[in-house]
């Protein structure tokens, strides 16, 4: 008889949602601060946009990979 279990469990989906939330938060932190033509805006080079946001995005993708690859048995 065939094994009819789903390949991912509920825990996997929770981990995937957490990873998606981290990626989304990272992209939100990268946005903000407008700049007009001919006007320099120093906010473009803030620590939040240059360092923190990319770390969150990469971390979120790592959590996504973990959530897909980790096998939780019922």
C-alpha cells in the first residue's frame, strides 16, 4: 500500500512562516527614506539598511531552507 503522508508536517510550515516573516521584515527595514533629485540623503547609508536588513533576509532564507529540509516524524 502507498504511504499517503504529506512530505511536510505542521512544524515545518510554522518554521516556513517564521522564515517568511524574517525575509519580509528585512525587506521592510530596507525601505524608507526618500531622496529628491539633486539632494543627498544620508539615511540611505544607515546601519539598519546596510547591515541589519540584509542579515535578516539571508537569515530568513536560511530558516526557509531548514524548514523545508528538516524531517519531523509524527
